[in-house]
């Protein structure tokens, strides 16, 4: 048995933007920052940020672009993907991009005043919106 699931909670670095492929499929790619904390040898609290690229497709892309903004905390679950590509700007140097193809997302709608009652019902959060 094999398992490839990444689960993380972080803050959105920039507002997600919706894109449309040539075939008409809607998607978005954005970044979240997940912070790890530890104490160094002097007992001082240290923070290590990890930036993770997230890809969402179809209805998730539309919802995220509508409801999630820069700085907002977001939980993401999905498989980790490594994509290889040629960097034409650097003599065809082979590069890789690590990203999460998210299939489950959650955020706190209470902090987001743009969520409508209809969206809250779809998300199973009726009675929470303002």
C-alpha cells in the first residue's frame, strides 16, 4: 500500500487568482507559509517558515479565489507532486517544482465577511455568517 497525502496549515501569502486553461478548466496556484517553532541552544524561540505552493482546480479554485485572501489561515490536504521542467531562461537547465494538488481545504468563514448565507450552507456552516 502507498500513501501520498500532505496536510498543512499556513497563512496565504497573496490573494489566489483564478486562471482558465485552453480547455476551459478553471484553476488557481498560490502559496501558503507554514511556520515551525523551536528553541535554540540559548533557550530563544526561533521560527522557521516553509513556503508551500498549492494548486486547486475547478470548484475549489473558484471558492478559494472568492473567499480566501492574503494573510488568512488555510488548512490544505492533498497529494504532494514534483513537476520537472526546462528553464529556457537559463540554457534549458532542468528544474523541479514541488507543489500540493489540494483536494480538501478549510478556513474560518467567521473572519471573512464576504461569505454569503448560500455559500455557508454549501460549506455546511449555516448560521455562522454575518
